C-alpha cells in the first residue's frame, strides 16, 4: 500500500509542471451573426482574446493563427484544352470538399507558426482544407485543387494575411477578418490556434452564422420552394417593366 501511494505521488509530481505550463485561449467576436440583405456589401469581424496562464509564459516564441472557414460543398473542377481551334472540357476531378470561404490571419509567417505535420493533422492551411477524390485517369490531380484555390483567391474567397494578428505582451491578441459580399449562407467555423515552435499548444473554436434576412430571405425561399410562382412573378415584373418603359418613351416622344 505504501509503495502504491508513493507511485501515485511520483506520477502527480511529474504531471504538476506540465499543468503549470498549460495555456488557454479566452476569445470573443464583435458579432456572431451576419445578416445578408439586399444592400449587403460585405462585413468585417473583429476577433479578439487573451491567453490565460497559471504560470509565467514559456521562453519559446508565441504565435497566433486565426482561421474562418465557410460551409464546404463538393465541386467538379474541369480542365479546358484547345482542340481544333475550339476550347473544350477535357479532364475533370471531383473535389470532395471545398470551403466556400477560407481566410487565415496570423501573427507571423505561416510556415514559422505551424509545421507541416501539424498542418496536415489539423487542416489549417488553404491547400489542406480541400479534399479531392483520387483519380487514376487524371495526371496530377493536385493541380486541379491549385486551380480552384487560384480562382477563389482572385474572387476574394480564399486569402491568407500574415502579420495581421496583433499580439500584445504575449497575452492579448486581435485581428480583423473581412467577409466579402458574395458569401454563402451557413455556419462559418472560426478556429484560433496558439502555437510555440511550430506546435499547437492551445486552440479555441466558435461559430459565425451567416443568413439572408428580409426581402433576400423571402425571394430565396420563394425561388427554391415555390419555383413556379417565382417564375410567373418574375415574368410579370419583366412584362410590367417593359410596358412601363414603352409607355414612358411614347409619352416623351408625343410631347
């Protein structure tokens, strides 16, 4: 019995230093809900927080990475080639998962904050966030994922902003993430990673809800749930607009 108690005491003594060095993220967002209206032109989310410790900070350099990820959907990426003077689709790759929006904000160079093994395990970088079906018929399927990333970066949907996270006294941090106007509805997962020496020592996850409201929501529901009524209404509006414009110009010409 005495030996057993001694063993438990030894294990507790070993675990105490490790617990004393643990760090915890306490974070918040300026808004957890983004409403898409007819006049929506984008939004900006302020992400801020602090690092809670029970002991002095370690000597290794602190890094903070913030990731905002939109809903993921499958997509087919096609390659075009010129055949007899005409551009046609040739090869295609099925992308199993591709986030509709993906933004990374870091306190320094991404490669210095997160090593490759951690990135592969946690899917932090933009390339690691995309999953494609393996295809033996297509050579170099990774090039299709690279093309998708390039297109969505150009549209402002994928971006990485190194050095955009401000860290104060190795305790407080904040950053701003810009959300474009062409957002997809859904839950946007926000992840915050605290790193030291390329390894993750703490992480925090929360959600941002993006949804259409008002007239946008009504039109969206009508188009998807009552397609016939939506089509007839659109046709009626087009006819009325055309008739109104014609009547206006006839009146102007007569005067």
